[in-house]
C-alpha cells in the first residue's frame, strides 16, 4: 500500500515537473528567439515551395533539402516550433489565469489603516473639519474615477474612501496569449483546408481547375470561370497602366452565377474563393499583317489568318502560319512574340518560317533562297488573363486574433490596476488625511494622480 502511494507520488511529481516546464517563461523566450532566428533565415534564403535540391550540390545542398530550407514555413520543424509555442501559451494560461481571474472578480476589501499609512507613496496632511465633511470631500474628489467603497474602520474615529480602476487590465496578457493561439489556429486551418494557385484563361474560354502552388498539382474549385473579355491600357512609355478582366462564373450545370469585372487590387470573391488579377499575356493571334519584301520591287502587304494558307504573289506557292508563341526561345535567346509556320513553293518544297514581331529583319537571311523575305507588321492579339485563385478559411480567425492582440497589448502595456486610498482619522478636533495608492505598473502615472487628488482636496506641494 505504501509502495503504491510512493509510486503515485513519484509519478505525480514527474507530471508536475513536465507541466511546469511547459509553463515556464524561459521556454517562451527560447521558442520566440528560435522563431525569430528562423524567420531571418527564411528572409535570407529565397523561399521556393516545391523546389527539390539535387544531391549533387554537396553537403550544404543535402542539408537544405533535408531541412526544407527553401520551403521553411511548411517544414516539419518550423511547424513543431509553432505547436510548442501554442502548448507553452496554453499551459501558461491554465497555470496562472485562475488566480488572476479570482483577483479580478472578487469583491474588493479595503485595507487596514496600517497598510494605507505604510505604503511608500503615502502623504499626510491635517484639516480643521469634521469626519463627515472630510468623507464628503473625499467622495466628491474620487467621484467617477473608479469603484468607490466607504468603510468605517475600528470605530467612529476613522473613515476610508477607496477607489479602484483597471482591475480587468490584468487579463490583457491572457488576451495576447489567446490572440497568438487564434493566429496559429488560423494559419493551421488555412494550410489544411485552404489552397492557393493560379490559372491562365484566354478570352472566350473557360476553366474550372487551377494549378496549385508548391505541389504543382491541380484542384477543381467547384465552379467554372469564363473570361469574357480582357483589356489593357498603357502609359506613353509602353508600360501597362491598367488591365481588366470580365469574368463570368458558371455552376456545375453550366448555369450563370455572376458576371463581374476585376482589376489589380479589386478581386472577385465567391464562396470564400478569391480571384485576383495578377498577370496577363498573349495567348493567340486572330489576324496578322505581313510585309512581303521581294528581291526587286516594292514591298507587298498581306493579311493572313493563323492556320489558313495564304498565296504568295512573288514566286508562287503559299505560306501557312501554324502557331503563335508569346515568348519564343531560340538557342537560348527570347525572341518575344513569334509566329511559326512554313512556306511551300510551287514545286512542293517546304521550309520552316520563324517570324518574330520584335525582330523584323530575322527572315531576311533566307531571301536569297526563296526570292523574298517576310516581316510581321502587326497582329490582332487574343489575350489571356492570369488569375491568382485562393481560399483561406482561417482568415477570420487571423483577423479576430489581430484585433484581440491589439486590445490585449493596449491593456497589458498602457493600462494598469490602480487603487487609491484616502484614510481620514479624527485628531485634535480636526481630521488627519492619509493619501496613498498602489498600481501594478506605471507608478509615475499613479504619483501624478495622487498629486492631482491632493490638489483637489486643497493641499498642494505635498511630497510622499
């Protein structure tokens, strides 16, 4: 029996030690410092979710791959630090909140006269008046400042007026604890049940899947997005000024849900899914204006359709523009918007055509072979809209945590629990006043308040 009790006591002591370890402020400081240090690392090392580091880059490359330093905020060890912080805050709150809660909600009790006189900021002064008159003056001075308690102490020769404010401010630090937990919970909910990706939709086309960031997979968002139109305006120097997409959302049966224009910083939201205008580009071309330059004679201007044969006036044959690429790369060089196709001469021989819009002289090197060269004068583009599509069900928790953190920090750092005592004792036919107070923080402000109360009572220049 005694052995069982000893074993239970030992186990109880071990559990208590573990509990106190997680409730320690030292653990909080260590975890916060580690999170700060890892955030610095995450700033210095570019974060590229889903990037795999090849083993051939040496030991450092292998370490970065094992610790996921290129996707640090999704790594197991970073999430472990967040869980450790959450456990630490929860245990600290459970350990200390009950005592503070009792202090906040218990009925205030006035101190004994010895306590009022013994405070370090106590100041005393004498007035020729009755106790009743002194009590009225004390009540009037403290009126509206806090919770007032009038107590008759040790007989009729002593009175005490007690004012108190800011008792609830002691809960401010626990509001900060709860706000951090809400922020962590919001991030966890968002990572588990949310998503973020992108999709490019040409004008007139529809998409219902997006490509997820990091994993490279796809996700059906539950409805279809159709790009009805896209427009872009430019500054005089050619940089984009504004681009706008007209989107129509369609249900799973093809029914129209809504049509709305979106711009940069003006997203569209539907069922918690937010669609941002993030980019644009040229997906195809409708009509192409070509300039045919013969070896002799004036240039000939032609209009071609992508995929349709176009007769060549000089030398016979025809050309076909088969494809358009917005950023065509040739031997490591980006030629920009480029049309690809072929030229078929009258004898049936074919050669490939590469016609970059930004390099009009690119085709002239073939002029001697076929007797003419081609340049792209202009074309009618078919744009695609680039959308960033995301859903974060934890954003409400994050907003709530942010608001609660502001309120908690204000209460914890700018408010204080203050008590002010005015003790009045009958002495030589008059009243001996003793003024003092307590505050859990910001003592200079309390001293200024005591000086103001002394002036209102009619006594100036008194020092504690």
